[in-house]
C-alpha cells in the first residue's frame, strides 16, 4: 500500500503512516544502562536530524534506564527486545514510546498476550521485526532458504498473531542484507498490508559499502511510495546514518530544507584543493537551514556556467577563486578566503 494510505500510528509525539512525512530513525550503540553516554549520543543524533531513536533492552537495568533517558531527550524512544517478554513489559512500564519484538520468539501465546495487553494499556505501538536471520525453520524449508516470499509470509503471520490478540497498533519491518531481495519483499508486503512499514537494508556494511547498498535499496523502495520510516544501517558512527538518510530522502523529493552541496569530480584543469574545499563546504552547510543548492567547482573558466542551477557557488582558479550566484560572478577572492566569502554570503542570505 502506498504510504499515503497506510494506517496512522502514533509514536510518542510523532505520527507515521497515513501520508505523514517519512521519519528518520537510528539506534544507539552505547550501553543503554549507561544513561549519560546514551543520552549524549541521542542528543547528538537529534542535532543531526534523527526523529526516532531505538535502544536495546537486554536486561532489567537497561529497561529501568529508559525512564531517565526519555526525560532527557526530545524524540520518541523505541525499546528493542529479543526473546524476553519480561523486558518488553518492563520497557513499556518505564516509558518506551514503542517496542520492537519478534512475536514468534517472545515465549509463546500467553507471554505474547501479556506484552500486547501491557502495550495496549499504555497506548504503545509494537513494531514487528523480521529479517533473514530470524526466519522460521518451516519457511526456510518451504522456500528453500531465505526469500522475499518467506520474509513476507513470516511478517504477515506474526502480524496475524497480534491481531488474534486484539492488537492492531502495529508497524512492520522486514530486512535483508540482500538488496534486491529486500526490495522485492517490500513490494510484496506493501500489496498485502495497510500497516506502516519501517524500511532499511540490514547489515549493509561500513560507511562506503553500506551507503551504496542503502541508497540503492532504499531508493528503489521509497520511490515506489513504500515506507513510512527509514533507517540507514551502517557499521560506524550513527550520526552518519542520519546524514545518509536525509540525503536519500532529499534526493527522492521526500524531504526538503537544508543546503544541497554539489561539486565537480575534479580534472586536470583543477588548480585548487577542491576535495578539501568541498568537504569543508559540506560541513559548513550543515549549520544553515536554507533550502538552496551550493556548488563547489574546480574550474574558474567553466565552473560558474556548469553550476548555473545552483543559487550560490564557488569556483577555483590558480591560487584564487570566484564566488557566483546563479552562474553570475559576484566576487573574486584569494583561494584561502573562498570558504569565508561563502560563509558571508550564507550568513546574509534572505
């Protein structure tokens, strides 16, 4: 089902589904029990643009830490639960805005009902999480391994388990490290459910490989109107997940605002340290909420013309550079002053 028509689910102070904006998620990699470290990381993620955060809850101490963590952050808090239904209930009691479980391995019908009842009593949605590593043996045997069809059957079966308990406040996620399998699974699932979907490519890898796989997979999924929340899973600093997700959403036209930095790939005509300059411009741009395009070009001869679509830009020459607006040169400055000149223009932009 297209995201405009999925069910609306309330997560803390935010809504997903039903045509609401696609929200960006991440997950902490601190020990949840270490409240100060976890809060510190979440606040950093908030500044980067994270809109929903998930923390693992492996034990009672972590569950009890959620209350203090929630009091010190400003975005919905999701508790990630594996196997132990008591931890799910404890997380709910300590203020989690949503819990993530796999209903098939939470301990049986009675324990699952206890979790559903606790969530319903607090108005807390449940995210059903399925991935290739958690696929039931019968489905592995039925489909001859992990397949898109098996992932979808598992997810719908677990949703049905919750529905039979009278619980319908659900979000579904199905993830695979196989990009094309993941895309196909989401296509199949979207045809068969109205629940909002959290999308991501799991175990995608380090910064380079993870970003490439995530951009391809999430781009193909989101562009079809599938997906209500998104996470870019990277082996690294979670802040990089937020930066990547924002760029993917903006590239697809699903998010506006913020400066878009474009830059040329350099060539033999380049006479300035364009790579360093482009990285510094990108870092500078993070501090401005302006919805404009800024170009960083290496050639003073062709750069302004090639980047005519950019509202603002810089182009390098031999030890000097040009500042331009809409392809028209407005200033010539020494190379070492290019960044400062650009900053002045951004500070005065109206």
